[in-house]
C-alpha cells in the first residue's frame, strides 16, 4: 500500500482524556479512532493487525476441533430469562433497547445462552458429541470504568468457544488441549514470554477457572507468580489451599500487575440444565451435556502487545501480527531515488510481501523516520541517494539502531522465508 493513499495520518498528540499507552500510540499512529470513552473504530492499519490476530486464533481453534459460526448480536429476552441472566439486577453490564412494535432486546455481552439455544436443536444422541463451536463477535458491556484504551472497551471484539461434552472426562481432555492452544496463540502474537496460566475463581462446578495473564504495569489484576513453574494465582483466590496447588513455598511467589488476555472455564451443567440440553447415551438414558467456555479479547490482546512491546518512540509489532512486513521509505525527491523505490516496491509486491511504501516527497527524512518508528513495522527499507550509490537498500529492524546495505534479492529472501506471516485473509 502506498502511504500517499492511506488516508490516516500520524498525530503528535493523542486526545487529552486518553491515559493509557496503548490508546495513545494506536491513535497517534492511526490504527484506531476514538469515538467516545470505551468505544473505538479500527482504521485500515488497525484492522490489518486485528485480522492477523484473528487468523492465528482461528488456526489454533480449528487445530483442536473448533467449528466457526457467527451468532447474532441482537439477543432475545426469552432466551436469557431461561438462565436468569436478563434482569439488570443479575447482570449490570447489559445494553438493552426497545423494538418499535413493543418488546425488549439486548446486545450480546457474552455468548453462552446464544450457543446453547442454537445447539439444543442439534444435540440429541451421544453420537452428536463432543462439539466445539466458536465465533468471533463484537460484544457490548456497559462497563463503569473504561480507562485502559482498547484493553477494556464498552464495545469490543472477542472470540468465544464453547465445548459440549458427554461427561467430565471428555470435557477435561479438551480443557487441557485448550490450554496448549491458548499458549500457542500468546506465543505466536509475541507475548508468550510474559503470559502465565493463572488460577482464578471458578463457579459451582469447579473451584477454579484459568486465566492467561500478561505481566504489564497497565494491568488491572494482581497475580502471584511462581517464576520457576510459570504458573500464577490471581489475588482473588490467593489462599493457602490454592498456593499448595503450585507445589511451592509461599515465599517464592512474586506479586505482579497483569492483564487477563484470555480465560477458560469449566461450566459443568450450569447452562445445559436451564435449557434442558440433554443427549441420549448408549443405554438410551437422557443426560445433561457438560460445557466449558474459552474466551479471548482480540482488542485487549492487541492493546496488550502495544503496552508490553513498545519503546518511547512508538510501537514494536511482532512480525506475526504487524500490519505490514516492511516499511519502504524513499528519501528526498531525487529522480533516480524515486525510480529505484518504485522498482523495489513493485518487486516486493509481486512476491506477495506486504509493504507500506512511503512514497511521499513532501516529508523530510527525520519526519519519515519518526512516523515509521511510531507505526512500528518490523523492517524498514530505505532508498536514498546513498543507498542508490551503494547499489542496494538500507535495511534496519525496528529494534536496531543502525541499518546495513543489502540487495533487493537479499531483502526478498529474508522476508519470504518467514513462516508465520498471518497473510491468509488480507
Ligand atoms: P475482566 O475480568 O477483565 O473484566 P471478564 O472475566 O469479564 O474480563 P470474559 O467475560 O470471560 O472476561 O471475556 C473473555 C475475554 O474477553 C477476557 O479474557 C478478555 O480478554 C476479553 N474482555 C472482557 N471484557 C473486555 C472488555 N471490556 N474490553 C475488551 N476485552 C474484554
Ligand atoms: Mg475476569
């Protein structure tokens, strides 16, 4: 993409009321637009990142048997009354509205009811189980506080998978697989080294749920981390019994601020019971389906990456979710430079390399570098009088101070060799 055609421009300042680093950088660099507190639009650069995160999650969910669908955002009051989650007293985050011809509807804030209500039509026999439907969806929550940028929105994009199993044993097998899939996701988006499986509060069917908590000062949660095993305990369930599960002494736990980027939850029959979601087993006996839920906030994940992987100049995207692989910059308005930059752009594009080409002639080198640092594309390729004289391109990683001259072939070889480029849907 030519930067001259990208309608978003970088800004020197973020909105005054924006206190979080992720929102500040993402707004200034033109990834998102703030509509109001807790509500953000994704601009072209931001959408590319979200789509790559989505692809990674989709691949990992499909690998453990997930089946994607898309449920509606407008929700039926009668369905939610079955599980006693329609009343504002029971659920304080509902956004609700009235139909013109009478009756109330709600905007999705979670998805158990929606999935169970659909699946009830299709689950009859033990032969129909287990199944693992999931969807990516915009969620709406009337959150009181929303000061963490895209990490806590009133409108946010998530993935939720629900598991429908015959019994606890079948459920547990999938639950363990989901932990590995989640760890793969966090590794692939570049925050695996800071993300820990964390014991958190459960429900009536299991004492604990599990959260995936990423260490960051911007986090809203406090966790106690055992650095040896890489397992943590959320403060909300921090007691002697829970600590004993980590197999260590108390003294070795370190208190950290962290953000919950995902969670997995054993639901037992909490939702299958009110919906009478049963299957006939091998002996013809009716049994309640055992469920689990597995959520990840995509916006929160993107915001977390910015929080933990930026420096004072801007964002540092991991290669797997960067909006583009390489930022090609032409410096000055020398004709030979511009011609060479056009050639390089064409060759990279022909080889399916995602290039953001700063083809503008009105900006100084310093301005271009500052913008490039803020946007944070992993590789920067500069075409200047100097590089033309040296018959190459000056290549520099976002994390490096100095570049080196390489040939176009060398640049191509480097970029094509990347296995995890998240390219499929863009
Ligand atoms: P939290 O404890 O942070 O309020 P939650 O436990 O209510 O989140 P879930 O309802 O289980 O979260 O949602 C699943 C995932 O969706 C969370 O792990 C998180 O990544 C994301 N998420 C939840 N609430 C928000 C929000 N307001 N904005 C952005 N992402 C969110
Ligand atoms: Mg939570």
